[in-house]
C-alpha cells in the first residue's frame, strides 16, 4: 500500500516512517545516522557503554521513560545497576541520562533533556529497542538526539539475537560476531519491506478490533505495537493461558507486538480469544468516546 494511502487512512503518522517505497539504504550506519558496534544483545551494549563512560558506584544514571510510570525494564535497570546507581530524578550525582522510548513511542522530552545534558556536560543515551528508524511528531529521528543510542536487532529483524550501540565514538566489542554481521547485511536492505508488512498487520489488527466492542485504543498509532484498553483484563488472564499480559505500565492496558512476519491466522486466533468476553458498560462507553 502506498505511503500516501496509509497516511490518509490515519492508521499511522508521518513521523514513524521515513519512507516505505523508496527506502534503499543498504548500510545500517545510513539508517541510524552514525557509526555503530554490534554486540550479542542490547544488554551487552549497555554494559559496554557504562564501562566506557567509567561510571562508578557513587554515580547515578537518570532513567526516564515515555510512559513515566514506576516500571523500568530490567534489561536496562538491572544492567545499569551492575555498575552504578539508578534514579528517576535528577540529582547532583547524575552522570548520565538514559531515555527509554517505551514500546517505540517517542519520549516527549527529547529537546529538554538534551539541553539538561548539555548544561551538565553529561551524556544522553537513547534506548530505541522498539524505535528503529522511527520519528517523533517534530520529524526528529529517534536515536539522533542522544550521544549514544541502543537498538535490539530481534525486535527489528528476524534475527535470533544481537544489539547495536550507535555513537560517533567507536566503542569496540571484545569479539566480532560474523553471524550478526552477515545477518545485518542481509536484512537492512529489506527494511522497507519489513516496515510495510508491519503497517499492514497493524491495519489488520485495527480493522479487526474495530469490529468488536471490547476495547478502546490505548495509544497513538505505532507499527511496532498495538495498544488496547480492556476492562476484561482479569478474565483474559485467568482463562487464556496462551495470552501473556503485563500490568507493569498502565492498568487494563494490553500491548500486542506487531510482527512483520506473523501470519494472519496467528492474529485471528488471538483476536478470537479476546472476543470471547462480553463488553462491559464501561468498555462500550470508552469505545463510543473514541474520536
């Protein structure tokens, strides 16, 4: 489907995609806008970065997320805590600012945090695990504001493992993984197709769930994740063993990963599970209020 038609349908927004049909980047550095180092995982990339910054036990890393809830992914918090302290507020001991673009949704405080980091002369780090080649509503590419940016390859491409640390300063990995190097070369040129299929699957979920009365769309459109508000949360959790739900972000909020390579029948099965539950009066009211 042409990008123009997708925009007209209102199912995604300009800033999430740079291009669909004309994306011919063949090098990862061209997509993320700087040099990079490949690691076995995103956590390994974070570990290497914290060591590179020479942070000590008395230093603090401010972690801030798009959702601004108390929950922070342990992939980040536990990894950072191995080397120094973590905090949710700025203090005199803050030596780095770590931004998490939760589920690929752009953090709204990018510019302000950049100014704070510059004023304090400390590094700004962006976690773009779900925000690869995505843009905020000002047209700023996620990962381009920070001094360093982290990416998770399995969340982007059909690759078993791997993380990327992007920076203008080369941070070396102890061992070069030839498998990951080969996989990156194979899949980056196909990024346009992956993005296109993500959007098509998002549209399918949007269309199918719109036919139901059991939800209110939870968040703005994002080809990486489809969000729902569902008051039938507890019923689903008790009866559907194959549906994994998390309450760590917002009450009654469910996020469905949008996989570019998922078959329609897989999502049909998921939708059928959700559709077993009759809508409550609150659910119906919520859906009617969607504009």
